[in-house]
């Protein structure tokens, strides 16, 4: 069915223009003023509203066996929540662990998404060991259209790789033109610090942050950058949480290392005092890297405003309170993670407005830059002729509050509870089909498709 979004203010990187957008066969075919369209076209009046390209969340966990349990969402619940919040594409971390076969893991992760997601999706393929068959399996996965890898320097003996495996992964990625995303914390130091804190009887969630201090993340970030420098691969630090790690990343960028930086919603909006609350209240806010001292929020926002940070994801990873209580005897057993997929766009828009960040930057860090880095541009991440008709009509007059009571994410708490939002999507389309309206899912379940991406980081 054809779709016309009439008279909105279309916002893309480098341009703001009042015009109509017309889409046919899933694709934007015309942009202009006062378009005349064929009978039967679905017409949406966007007068007084903004029209954004569909937003992209470059870092989510949906199917995730982790820390003796499973993350709570399915592709059905996560994609509906994503769409209501304006996210039309997400990139899921495919995370087989060190004991799993990588290729079988990749097929398993794909099977969980296939036919179940209401929005489009892709994967970052985790490399959690490097053995005899790894190279041929990764070549097969890249040929299948998954052109980004993930490594964990943290989570010793589970997802974590050692320096030799990191080197082999980066060297192969360089040859394949694949970008490597990395969780940068020193696994050995985390294990030793956890041991020491527990020996001192420090078992509450408040000790999670001291077990993985800023220096441990800065070391991981710096080491990843040094390995990129010496292999020539392109890299992307995921969920960078603090000023010390930011400085390590920026120093590397400055000396020409091919490094991009992602921050995630919790590290922008929350601080370690949340995780210092006693018992289950604190456990809700346990994630890795941990929430940090408050001054780090400002450092990340400034870097974002200046374009030193490339993207904002969520690291969406919901565990409910019962699951969090697996760690009631020891913080090391609290499942790490917090949801955010539904709230990212609205909270970033709201906070960005309060901090006077340009809409142009907002569109870049919440959509366009991820599309460019991960081989989705210009199909995704912009409003242009030939792009997929993934459109977000955004009502800047809406006022509301984030709450577990109204969320669609499958979880029993919301880490951003009570935060106010000044705007939300009034309409969200995926390839020309209306999938969400005014906080409700109105679309077709399972409509989302797997996005094949060509390597581009040669
Ligand atoms: O705490 C987190 N971040 N949980 C999800 C796994 C990861 O490290 O991204
Ligand atoms: Zn991580
Ligand atoms: Zn993650």
C-alpha cells in the first residue's frame, strides 16, 4: 500500500525541510511539497510534527542465556516495545559462549528472530573463542550478511577472549572488511577484585561498581585500541561508561586508530547511587560496565554533543526482580543488564532538548551514524529517495512519564521510572507500513526482516 506523510518537518543529518514524503513498495519514492498521490494512498497529516528516519538501536540483547538465566524479552515483545518507542531497526548481539559452536549459535539466534520480530533486525556475531574452525565459520557468517563481530574482554571463561584471540579476530576482520565491536573491561582484574571484595564480606550490589572500577574499563578500552592500531582493523567500543575510558578512546582516535564509540542510555541518565540502594532496588541497576559517579554523565553528554561519541544504544537486557535476586547472597551472581529499548528515543530527545543538542546530532547518534558504521546506509538511517520507508512522525507536544505500568518490554520494573518525556512518536512505519501509533502497536507481528549487510571497513 502507498503512504503519504504530509507536511511534516523532515529532519535528517544536515537538513530540515517542510515537505511531504511518499512511499510505494516499501521504499521512499518522492519527497516534495504538495505532492499529488494516487487514489487509495494512506495519508497521514504531520503538520506541526517532526518526521525522523526510523531510529536504530545498535546494541540489544533479546535471546540471551547469561548468568544462570535468560534475558526476558522475545523478539515479539522487544520489537513491539522498540516500535512504540520509534526504533525501527535493532542490532542484536548474537552471543554463543566459549563452550558453544559459533555457527550453530548463529543459526540458533537467527531462528529466534525469524518470523517473530515486528521491526527489522541484524546481528553482531560474537567471537568468544578462536579455534581451528573459527575462520571458516566467520567467513560463512559474513557471507550470510552479518558483517560485524563482537568481542568481550570481560566475562572471563564465558564470553571473554584473551589477547591472542582478540588479535586473531581483529586480523581476520581486517582482511574481511568487518568492524569489530568490543566490551572493554579487563577480565582478570574484575575477577581478582570480585574475589577480594567477597573475602572482605562485601556482597551487596553497591560493591559491583568497585569490582570493575573506571581504570579497569580504561585499560580495556586502551588495549582494544592498541590492538586495532597494530592490526589496522576498524573497531567500535560498546557501552563506554566513564570519562577515563572516553579519554583512552579519544586519544586513540586522535592518533588515527579506526575507532568509534557507543554510549548507552543508562550511563547517560543514571549514576552509581541507584545501584547503591539496598537489596533488590540496587540489583535492578547492576550492569557492566557499572553505573558510575555522577560527573561521568556530563562528560558523556558533552562528548555526544561534540560528536566525539558516535552512537547511543541501549544494551537492552531485561531481567526481572526474581532473576536479579539470584544475586542476593553475592553481587557477582546478579544478572547484569537493564532494559531500555522502548524509552531510548523519547528520553534522548527530551534530554537532548534540555541540553540544547541540535536535532541534527540527535538524528545522527540515534540513527544515521549506526546505519553508516554497520553497513545499513542509505537503506536505513535517512529519509531519501530509494531508502526504506522507515519513518517516525514525532509529536513534540506530547507530555508523559516513563513507567513500568505502561511499558511493553517484558519486565517487572523500568530503570527510568518516573522520568518525564517531552515528545513521543505519533506514528512509526517499517518499510511503508504503519506499525505503531500514539504508544500502541497497530501493525503486523513478524513483519520484520533480517538485514543483510556488506562488509565496508577495508
Ligand atoms: O550488563 C550488561 N551490559 N549486560 C548485557 C551483557 C553485556 O555486557 O553487554
Ligand atoms: Zn557488554
Ligand atoms: Zn550488551
